[in-house]
C-alpha cells in the first residue's frame, strides 16, 4: 500500500486547477473594466453579468461532474473533459479582447457566455481527478498541494495584470489574455503527457483493495461491524434540533462573509479607478498582497485553531476583515499602508476558510457528508450571485464609497450569526505533514 504522497504526480494533476484559478482571477478583475469602460454598462448590469458564472456553475458543475463519473474512454473519465474544456475555453476567451478592441458588445457577450460554458465543462472533472488518483488516506495532503497550486495560478494572473495592462481608460487586453491562454495550454499539455489516468486509476484501486483486505485480516471483528453499501445509503442520521440550528447559523455566516469578501474582490478594480484615481493594473498589488498573506498564514492559523478552537479563530478572522473594511472607508487615496490592510484581510479570510468547512463536516457526522458539502457550496455560490448585483446597484445609484461600508456590515452580520453556532468546534488533530495545514476549501 502506498504510504507516502507522490508529490510529483500530485503536482502534475494540479496543473489543470492552477490554470483554472489563473483564469478566474483575471475574469474577476478585468471583465468588469471591459463592460464599463468599453461598452458603457452601468454597475447594476455589470454586476448581473459578473454573477452569470456563478449561476451557470450551480447547474454545470454537478451535471458535468456526474457525467464524468459515468463515462469511460481511452483517456479516462476526467481527462476528456479537461482537454475539451481547455481547448474551447482558450478559443472563446481570446475572442473577448478582440470584441473589446472592436467595441462589439454582441460578440463580447456571446464569447463570454461560451467561455463560461467551456470553463464549467471541466471544472468539476479537473477537481475530481485528484481523489480519483490518490489513495484515500493521502487525499488531505494531496488537496493541500492542489490548493497551493491554485493560489500560485491566482498570483500568476495578478502579476500578468500588473505587467501587461497599460494605463488609460481602454488599454489593449490582448497580451494579458494571451498570457493566461498560454498558461492553460502549457499546463494541460504537461498534464496530458505526464498523467495516464486509466493506468493510475487501476493502480490506486488495486492498492485500496489491498488495504481493505489487510485491515480486515488484522481486525477479525470488522466483518461483524461492517454494513453493506446498500445499507449505508439507506441509513441516515437525522440531525438533532440544536445541531441543525447551529448548521443554519453557520450557513448564514458563510453567505454573509462571502457576500462581503466577493463584493470587494469583484468591484475593487473599478473602485480604485474611480475613488483612488489609480490607472492600469496597479490595483493588482493589493489583491496580490492579500493572496500571498493568506498562503503564508495557513500554517500559523492551523496552530491557532488547534489551541483556541475553530469558532474563535473564525470569529477573530471576521473581526480582522471587518476592521480593515471599516478603516478603508476613511481612505481617500491610495497609500502604501493599504497593502498592510489587505495583508490582514488575507489573513482573516484564511482563518475563515481553514475552519468553516471542517465545522460543516463535523456537524454532519453520521449523516450524508456529501449532501452538506454541496450545501456549503450552494450558500457560498449564492452569495457570489447575490452580492455583485446588490453592491453594483449601490455603486451605480448611491456612490462608489458604499463598497467598504457594505463589506463591513455584511462581515459584522456574519460575526453575529457565528455567535449562535454551538456545534462543530472540534479541535483538529495534529497534522502529520506541514502541507495538511493548507488543506482548505473555498
């Protein structure tokens, strides 16, 4: 049985996720600028279009994930989706800067919709490839590697934005899009060359079967305690009333803090241009600082959670973010100290993400964990659909300066709902590997 994680293999598996994260980082920051500066769309319409990817994700991610479970090809279950989706996404995304340069709104909207469909085609299969090709007992460490690679992809996009987006109201975005498209092609090309999905899947399945047999031989009572798969699906444990109450308050908290955080990340490029008078891609510095700060803080946050508990760590992270949002209300122009605030926001966001999903899982013990995992993503995506529209309406009809008060109020709302969470605060076990501290779902 494989007892150590194959980091080289995991790195290659994570290349698709790296390219996906790079795209979404660019999408969140650049598409709103195109919609407003080139096509003159208002904040509300821009916010609605920016929410379209999350609306499509609610439908596409489970559908294509389920379809990829059922197919079998010479390339495997997931690889055909990754290959096809990447090729289509690269083709359609390169039409976006072309439409921007030609000021063709029809071409832009059509290309945007096709790009989002293409991304939705392979997002779930790309994520599912890791557990497919990793033994169960090593998936935590593998997921840590995957998440780190996703963060690297996001940082790459921010660097490209800073280097390739010129000054002026309507810069040429073609070089930026080409840099992201090139990353996608290279990353998935290397994945195809290095990962033989069917071969590796057979090896993992054989190793897992051997592990089960060894465990059964060592524990003679296991057979008596084991239920069949059919029985396992039938048996459901109804959550106690008080646990269900904690679950609902935690889900409300998830909705509120995603509402606050996503409003800032989606509108920040426009906010800095209008309020802070920043030009080009210089706004990316702040977002890059927040991303790097989150990555660096994962290990200390894991230690803090082990000592003080998940709930207190989350609430501390929420208060830290809220304080930074409140401070930003009084900033009239960019100052280097802003980067410190964004670093603290990154730390607070990491504190939330490291602990919130494990609390959901802890409360769902004995029930359908997959169901509650889906519920977690439903609430986070719902927030990311809701907040660009509402915050965009306020930016357009009230003032751009409503952005940080808006984020502050929703962050504090999440703090208040978290005070009502009474369950799921199980201290994590001591990590066997430093990388496990990076194992988060966001």
